[in-house]
């Protein structure tokens, strides 16, 4: 069979498409797919990359030929030293082993036990919100999802959390900053240069190691594996998990896995929610319909896991928001382990392949009027008819997001809990722009005005109702 020629985006010699890719990767990759079709080649600093944007090709790379397309060695070389060697950052046998041992921690039964912690934390965080004030919703969502991942991963309580989660969160954000820098400059800027990012590598990693190693040691009072305390959290699951030979993960493996989960498990969900609040503020009819569903189904009650099946529109809103703004806007690069094919195209060993959910989700052949926010499009019939990898916020194949059910449950519960109590309106002075880093975040945050809703709440919620200033406090403020 004669292999077809992959269309080439051209560009300057050696530099290739680097300027476009660094300036606006979202529009560059989308433009590439729209101009050249389902497979296209581009160059950056002399290296060749192939973008695929056809659901069948995606299936080949992520599923049927997954063994031929491990994560790229460059991506792993960047992420491994920063985040440790866990699910996100390993390939092959080590990845397989970690996945098998971590999987039970994400079984439906286990993750449903976290639902109440999610709504409790949403209520306690938003108890601090005052009617009429403006808050950066990106920061609020990040803090909330970080507390949730701390609680579910390490069983920390709220008071311990605000210190510890903040410390871990700070270290992780420093490491993410380094990783974002490295994804562009890794082979070009040496790590000994006295740059801020280079100075924060070691201390941030060291701090994380210390905190998490401390937690692991605390759960083995006598230092042995025989007496690991099961606190019902993910860390316990990881420490107790055994393979078929009775082997457990080493402490270093548990530590690195915990860091990987912490990293993968909060900024993604927080960005999904941040963009959802933004989209709702721009589409009041959607926000009205969402609130109508919440008011009818919940009648002021805090949502529980059992309510989710009766909140289909809430789920449609989340799905449509992740279609337009998929938190993982591009997957880690995949690199051909041997000469092979994708469709009728020949792929040489070493070739790096990009798959971008952001691009896939904006293809008009699957999503008519792709730039429009229309939660109603996600009907069961439409989902049934959609090719399997046309919509892929959680990736696919053996490396599909291990936390996808956790994340969907979390996003729906948090949206329902908060939208029931508050309306969030975009601050008129806000500047809104995408910032595609490791996840798709907002460049200038998301300042929003908070309006407490007047709806009836049940007794439990009344005790937690948004504190309104008493007459005296109000006078004090006015004075
Ligand atoms: C809306 C929220 C989330 C989104 C959009 C998301 C998206 C993704 C995507 C696209 C991948 C695949 C990356 C690739 O193939 O290169 C992935 C992997 C992963 N995610 Fe998520 N994720 C979310 C939440 C979570 C949560 C809550 C956790 C854990 C608590 C988590 C843990 C992981 C892990 C460990 C991996 C690596 C899996 C592997 O390679 O075996 N994610 N995620």
C-alpha cells in the first residue's frame, strides 16, 4: 500500500511554526486542523510534530495502538523530576503496575463516599462569600478543589488543611510554573541559569517530599507495612494496595503517586468550574434554566450523590463547558516507538503526535455551530451518535483519566451546591482570556460579583445561610 503524504504547515526554516505555537497555541492548532484536515505536520525548532484531529486516528493512537504510542520521552523527562514517577509520568510496565494498584481507589463505591465531603467543603468555603462583593472565582475554585483533593487524598480536616493544603498547593503551583516553562524551553535553556523558575525547582520538590513522606510515616506507627491505618482516603488505598504476589508500593512510589494525583486532580476540575461560571454569566437563559432545575429537584436541599441522576441539565452544562474549554486542552505528546501507520499515513519511529481535545471539540462536523455554548446539544441521542473520540475531555484508552468519575461527580455537586445559593455575574471591568498552560486556565483570573439568591433553604442550610450583616454591622459599614 502506498502511504499518503502528511500535509505540512510549512513555516520558517528550523523555527517552523514556533512563533504561532507560542503566541496562541489554541488558535494555531485549531487553524491547522481546519486548514489541513485530520492529520497535519508542523515544525518547531527543527523538530517535527504531527497533529491528528480525526476520531478514528485518535482511537488508533490512544487505544488500538496504545503500546506503539507511549507518552513522549521529552514530556516524561520534564514532568518526572518535578512531579515524581507516578501515573502521569511513567510509561510501560511501571505505568501498568501503578494503574492496577491505584484503580481500586477510584472504584465507584469508593469515590461515592467523598460526595458529602465535596458539598460540605463547598458550603464552608462559600459561607465566607458576602452578597455584593467581587471575588476572583478562579482563585476560589482552585482553593475549593484543592481542599477537596486534600481531604479525599490525605483525609485532612479543614483547619489542618488551610495550612497544609496551602503549603502543598503553593509548592505544586511553583512546580507547575517550572513545567510550563520547560514545555517550551526544556532543550534550549539550561537549568543552571539563575532564573526564578530554576531556583524554585529543588525547594518546591523538597517541601512536597517532606510533607507527604511525613504523612506516610505517620500512618505506620510501628514502621511496618502490617499496621497501616485505613483512614478511608486515597493515601490509605495506595499504601494498602497489593498486587497478585502480595507486593505493595514502596514509600517512594506512594509519595510520587500522591503528588501525581494531587496535581492531576484539582486544577483540572477547578478550571472546568471557572469556565462554567464564565459561560453561565454570558448566557443568562442557560443560568436561569440551571437554577430552575436545581430549585425544582432540590427545593433548597444541599445536593447529594443520589440527586445527580435527577439533574440532567446540570450535567449537560458541565459537559458543554468542557467541550468549549477542555481543562486538558492538549494531551501529553505521544511518540511512535517504532515505524508504523496512522490510517494510511506512515509514521516514523520517534515521531511525536499531538492530540488536542480543544481542537476535537470545535470540529463543525461533530458539533454544529461549534463556537456556541449550547448545553442542550448533549442529549442521550446525540452522545450515542457521536464518534467515540470526538468528545474526549478525559482522554481515552489505557491512559484515560483515572479520576474521570470523581471529577464529574465533583463538578456537578459543586456547581449544584453553589448555583443554588448564588448568582455570579462577570465584573464589568473583567478581562477574560484563555491561558493554555498545562491546563486551560484564565489569563487574568475571573473577577465576578456575588449575588446571594433569596430562595428557601432547608433547616440545615439555614444554619449555614450566607451571613448577612446585622443592622449594627450594616450601620458600622455605612459609618
Ligand atoms: C475535570 C477534571 C479532569 C479532567 C478534564 C481530566 C483530564 C485528564 C486527561 C485528558 C487525562 C489523560 C492525559 C493524557 O492522556 O495525556 C488525565 C489523566 C489523569 N488524570 Fe485526570 N482529569 C480531571 C480530573 C482528575 C481527577 C479529579 C483526578 C484524581 C483525583 C485525576 C487524575 C488523573 C491521573 C492520575 C491521570 C493519569 C492517568 C494515566 O496515565 O494512567 N484527574 N486526566
